[in-house]
C-alpha cells in the first residue's frame, strides 16, 4: 500500500520500468480532470506499447475466463432450476395421482376384488374401503355360540360406553374405540366367543340443551313456545339424525360391534328396566323424596348432582360474565364483603363477612365460634335485619372459622350447604328467596323481581346508604359452575328424589377388596375407595322434558283438593311401571278412598339409566337367554373422568339388582389434550373429529365446521385463530389404521395424552412400510408359491431364518403379555420394532440376493431359497395377524393377498388364529450370534457414515478365535447388510490393521474401514 493509503498507480509495470520512471508529485485532481501524459523516449514508448499489448491480452483472457465462468454458472443454475422444476412437477404429479379421488367400486357388503396386482403406493382410502361392510354382512362380529353356549376357549363381552347423542364423535371416542376394539379383536382371534355391544345414550341435560340452542338459533323459538310434546318430537328428530352420524363414525373407526344388538337408552326394553329399578328401590325406601338443598342451574332450570358441578378456582377479585345477562355486563367474584348487623337493644354492631352479599336477604342467624372471646357476650342475643326487621339469633357453633373474615358468619340455611347443616342443628328458619329463573321472590322485599347478580350490586349500594357497609377484600375462592351451561350454581331448597347410596357404595368397595373386580390403573382404584367412602345421597330428579319420566304419581284425594299437600316425606307419592300399577297400590294402601293420580313431570338423571347399561342391554329385568349368557361382562373401558358419574353407579346397581358385579375389569384411560397440553374445547378450536384425521381436511374446512355448532361469533373467531395456529395446512389424510395405532401407542397408565397429528401421520408412513414389505414378499414368493401346510421348522434354516423366527416368537409372546395387561404403549412399540427394525431393515434386506439368485442348477441354493421364502411368508402372515387388532383394514387387505396354507379355510383375518408362543422358534443362541454379527455391521456403518464413504467399502475385522468361525461362515450377513461392501478381511489377533483405516471397537471385536490410500 502507498503511504497515503492508495494503491500504487503502476503496480502492474515491470520493475525496471518502475525504477527508470522519473519521480512524480501527486496533486489532487478535481472530478473529470485528466492526468497529463509525460513525454516518452522511443525505447520507453516501445516498451509501453508492448506493455499495453500484454495488458490487453491479459484483460481479454481474464474477461473470457469470467464470461466462461458466468456462462457455466448460469447454465448450472438453469439446469438446477429445470431439474428442480421437473422434480417439483414430478412430485406434484405424483401427489396429484396419489390424491386422485378414490371411487369404491365394490358393492356394499360384497368382498373386495383383489385379483389385480398390488398398487405401487399405499392409499388409505383404497385400502380401508369395503371391508367394514363385508365384515358386518358376513356376521364376523356376531358372537359365535355352540348350541347356544360360549365356545370352550372362553367368553369375552364388552358393553361399549354409549356416546351421547348430542352430535358427532370426537377424538376421545376414537381413543375409546381404539382400545376397546383392540381388546375385542384380540380375544376374538384367540378363539373366544366375543360380543362387543354398541349403544347410544339419550344424554338428558346435554341433548335438551343443544336442541334448545339449535331451535333458538334457527327458528327463534324456545321449548316453551313449542310445548312439551312438540319439543320432545324435535329431540327425537335430532336423535335420529345424529345416531346415524355416530353409527357412520364408528364404522369409519373400524369398530367390530355387533350392530344387530344396537341399544338406545330410551328403547322400550331399557325404559322398562329404568321403571322397574325405580319402583323396586322406591318400594324398599332406597329411593325417597325430600326437600333439601340442591345445586340449581338457572340457565338449564334444573337441579344437578354434585358430579355435574365444576369448581372454578379464582385467585381474588375477578370480573366474570354470567349466562343470561348481557355479555358486556361483568360481575365481581373473589371478593369478601363485610357489613354490619345492629345488635338488638344496643349500640354495638356485629360485622359479618360474605362472598355472596345478595343472600343476606335470606339470613336467619349469625354464628360465632363458642370459644371466640370477642363474641361470647353476644351469644343468645339478636341482631336486626336492616331490610326486613327480622330478629336474627346470634348462635355459637364450632363450624365457624375464627380466623376467616371477622369470625362472625351470616347464616343462610336455604341457600348455603354449610349453613343448611347448621340450620338443621339449631332449628333455624329456612327462607328461600330465589325463583327457578334466577329472579328474587317476594321474600326479598324491595329487591323482589330483580335478577340475582343485579341484587348483589343493589344490596351493597343499599347497605352503603344505611351506613352498614364496612368494606371489601380480595378472597381466593371456588365458584361452583354448571358443567353443561357454564352458569353459576345456586344452592336452593327443592323437593327432589334421592337415592340412599351408602349401603350400595359399601358393597361396591367390598367387591374390589375381594378381587371380584379390578380397577386399572392403581391411581383410579385409590380414587374409587376415597370417593365411595365419602359418598352422599344422589339427587336423581331433573326438571327437564327429555329423558325417562319419573314413574311416580302424586295422590290427590277427593275432598282435599284445597288442602296443601306438598309432600316432603313421600307420604302421598306412589310408584309403578304405569299408572294402572300405581293405582292398584293406592287402592291397597288407602282402601275405599277416592283419588286421582298425577305423574311427576320431572325426569331422571341420565346416569340413572346409564347405570343399568351392562344388564339392561341383555333384557333385564326379564330372565333372558342373553342375560344368562353374556352377563356379567368382561371389561368396562372408559375415561377416568366418569369413574364416579357412571362406573360407580353401574357397579352399585349391578350388585344391588343382579347380585353380581357387572364386569370383572375396569380400565380407565387418560384424557386427550391437544399438542400443547390444553384441554380440548370447541371454543379453542382444538376439538378433533376422528373422521377429519382419517380423511384429512383443509383449514377452510375446519373453519366451516365451526359455523355448524352453537358457538357465539366471538368464540368462533378465537377458535379459528387456534385452528390456524395448530393446523396451518389443515389436517393430513392419515387413515383409520394410523389413527388407531397412534392412539394405542399414546396410551399408558395415568398419563394425559397430548395428541400431535404429526405423530399420527408418522404411523401412516408405517402403514406404507407394511404395504411395501408385503408387496416385496408377494413378488419374491411368486404367483405359484404355495406355503407348507404347517409353519414347523425343517432343521435346515439358516442363521438369519432362525434369528427372525425367534424374534417373531418373542414379539408374539410380548404382545400377548402386553395385551393381557392392557399395556398398549408397550404392545405397539414391540410390533413397530419387529416390523421396521427386524423384519424390514434386516431380514428382508438379507434375503433379497437369495430370492433373486438363479438356482436352476444349484440344488442347495434352491433349498435355501425355498426355506427363506417359507420363513418370509411365516413372518409376514404372522406379523399381520399380530398387528390386526390395532390396524384392522391394512392387515385384512394384505392378509387376503397372501396364499393360504393347505387346509386353511379361514375367510377373514378377523377370525384367524392369533399368534401365540411357538416354542420351537425360540432360539436364544441364534439371536446371540446374529446380534454379534449385526453389531459389527452397525460399527462399520457408523465408520462409513462418519467418513462419508458410500460404496466400495473395504472392511477389516479382528476378533477372538471363537468368533472367527462364525464370521467366516456368516460373512454374507455382514457384507449384505453393510451395503456397498466390496471386501471383508479377517485380521489375526495381534496384527495391526492396514494403514489408512479408521477403527472402532464392537464389544470384544475390532472393526476397521479403509478410508484413505497411504
């Protein structure tokens, strides 16, 4: 560089010219100035001309090189672009071909024609078409009986949990079907008499609610506008529509139900069972009527059981919207309001604290702790209610927490569970202030007619005016919410029907203790004892129109019409299968008296009829052949969240009414959440229809489905955003088999399932692997291949044959064990590993050269080839059967394409014999030897990958003497599996590997790979 930082002007000139040139002074030039030319001598001019010519040639040469380089680069880019476009077009064309709409040409119920060659690619729609209808038409899902009795192999019965007829199935139902149907198909293949009984639940509250919403949305009508009979007709229309849709979805999921036995919880025979149960239990006093505190949902206008109430935890002061109010209107929760009561005949005030100030209108006492010295002088005195002038006694009760609030608690026995108990103990007055519609009645005085949460605000304002308001504090609390409507629950006094559950709960716990019934996982068993040990009486009446009407009649005696006969002690109620049966009971109990009967308008809790499911579906209370054959059942599989809603009721009723537990095993699966671990919710847009996973759906399609529901516009926008985030490209077409396998693979004890659709799609690729493996087998076996009559060993099997058969046997043993334990995650892992890592990646690769070899003039090679073909057939055929309970469609399709062994007339894989342990296949020695050789293969592969050597691999092995013979005899295993191996050399112990080798240790053996020439 020059001193001033510029490049010397004449750096390209020869050194002698630079030395001869006179020194120059560098003057700054303005833009556009031209440097003056120095006068040259003839020699200098000549030299300059030569120099300029050389520079010109160099520039031309350099320019030519640059142009050539640019031209080459451009050509390369154009070629790459063309290749990319061709590749993209090819891929696009292939995808278009793959996605070309499949048309099922098989007439419904007919067997699929498989006479054409296998398609080059696995297509879920093509593979899964037609089989379900054929299975059902042929009766393969019906229980096989011998002279009306179960087969000697045993009996396996699953009463399928009936889904609610409120709409379509969701992915949780898909999980239930995947697990149950897996167990059902496995037991059927074990040769047992199997019954998988389907059903649908009328879903009282849920169904009535969704139909009411739909009526309002579509017609602007309420159920009261229609009247009871017309509204019930609307619900039946809904039931027919959605029962059909549910049926279709179950078939798409491959469920092997005996559809001829489909039951609905309001079928005539099941309704008869409901009435019989009520009458029996009412007659003996287990069911009774009482006026006590219930959970009231204003939105649905009905009582709820404790299990239908969800507690929403809030940390403190929180504004919440409430159904039935303007959505923009918010109400305060999580606040402790303090106000004062004036002590009678004194200037003293007693400050109380409450989270529900509106209920003070029904206060009938103030309670303090008997040991609270602040208030002992007040016990026995009275305070005056500011709005009603009522005298409220000050009582002492140990229920009061001295540390909470002021230590003085207002008592509202008719509107608070704790106060209710205290009220009964102290004989307090019970004042009800709430109407069924959530408005306040005349007992509320100046606040009568107002809605409950408007009263909350108004009461606080009035207390302020009267100088009785003290203040508010943040208060973490639980707000009871209706699980169906999201409304805030109100405890109110209502005459209702109740079941005394304590004796039945004791029997249900004892059944588990004795081992008559098992519950898995153990955590659910612990929950079972904890809940049943603290069971409360069950409120079974609901103020609805849709459901089983309570078979109880109120007696109106002639001459007593004007007499108030509000019966709280059940005296004037009589039950019967029908009105005539009830009338006869009254005539016996009250001979000679004239009367009329009025049936209770209420219906029974849905779980009452559901509790009879395992035996009512077989004809109980009649002594039917089905009841005698199929009850008690084998398995009840369901989500842990309804262990007490449903399972406990079935067990209690089963023991009470039949004298037997309804099933021997209960399996509780986990809850499905989305990929982020969030609970699935329609408002979040993450509820998945299993058919959308099976068939695939675009993002626009997902959005469109949101409009079909009852979400409000704001929820729809939130749901759309959630769908766009989770499924920007929609949901890919995965197929039923992949979905079922994925759901089973996710299932392990006690864990929630965070479902990732990408994993489901991964198992679709697994189906493709099965397809390709079987297609390869069909090609290598040939059209004229006829397998031996048995799969027994010949004694001439190669090490590879013995290894894969031993691994097949191990897979059969393990999968059967896992299914017995209902360990679906382990079972799917073993099946996947056998197919991919042992059969496809190892054995099939090994036998390719054997099957391709020309053995025309080589008897030994021909025999080896035949044995390899037999082994391949045995592995494919057995592994398909092992997989069938998880993947019913692809396994049937592939199994049907295989040749049958002589004497095998089984028409379908559904009834094929499930592989179990075949002891002669068990060969630990063969496995040990093969795994030693395969470890060498993996060691060499690792070296080749590390050094990026893809072909012409030269391998060296140094091993103990006892292994040398094995390697020499089975060298073909190593060279075939390494791929690209041109030579394998044995290096004696003590000698060094050749120079230029990379080495690795494999247990007590060393391997080397030539990576460079020396």
